[in-house]
C-alpha cells in the first residue's frame, strides 16, 4: 500500500469473488471494501463511524482481517452516517515502517424507527366496511401497507395516490363485511423493513 489509499479491484477481483454475500438481518448493516498492497503485504483494517453532521470519528471495529464487516445498528440514533476504513500493512512490517491508507464511504442511512399510523378509523355501512388511515415516516419512504380483517390473512393495500413512494401516504378501503362486530388491523412497513401495527374495532 505504501502510503496510498486502498486500491480498487482488478478486472479479476470483484466484491462477489473476494468477499461472501452479505446476508440480511434486521437492524444489522454490512460494509465491504477493496484494498491491495503493491508489495503484496498482508493488510489489517480499522473501522470508524460518524454522523454526517458530526466532526469526530468514533471507533467501530479494530483489527479486522477480512474485507467486510457487519454490525448491529440499533445502538445508533437514526440518521445519515459515514464509515471510514483504514488499511495498514503492519502484519508484514515492523511498526516503525508500517504504512496506512484510508477510504471514506458515501453517506448511508440508519433507520430503525417504525412508521407512524394515525387517524385509523373504520365504520360499517350496511354490508360495507370503510377504513381509513394515514402513514408517515421521518426518514424513509413507506414501502408497503397491509390490512387484516378479523384475523385473516394480511392483504396489501394501495395508497390513495396509487404509488408507495413517499414518506407520507393516505389509505382508504371499502371491504365486504357482514353486520356485527369486526376487528380491522393495519400494518405499515417503511423501506428499511421497520413495521408498525394498529387496529380498530367496529360494532
């Protein structure tokens, strides 16, 4: 590496061939990077993290031997962050002769807070159940909304504007229902798979 930032992949080296696929797990974030030393020295990595509006880098993980790392993001407040990876050739050199290189990631979002469901209301008119609610998320788009009538299967609900591409959406349903008491549950998920559930009882 000799004082240079970690180099990009060669034509035969891609993230898929050098590091395993990162598996999804709720609340976890994964990072992987490419690095090479022109002398063929072994490298070891230090990871740091900071919010985009922060000035100080905080330690995330030291002495990482692989070119990837995943961590539990639920300990971090929601917001935009950056990762900095420092590569060192200390495994192959005396401490006084070791050199380092650094790369900083683009901003990425940590969002572990579910959307908010407000204004859930349901009314039975003859054989029709009319249901309305509003969904909002502070950081991510609403990805999906579903409803369940009387404990039945979850069914996808479309927003009134027809597109789930906003942080705030309204929903309105008209469902067939027999006279009597009914329970309607609604579930909303944002683009980071955070879910919120609310229910209403109609008599």
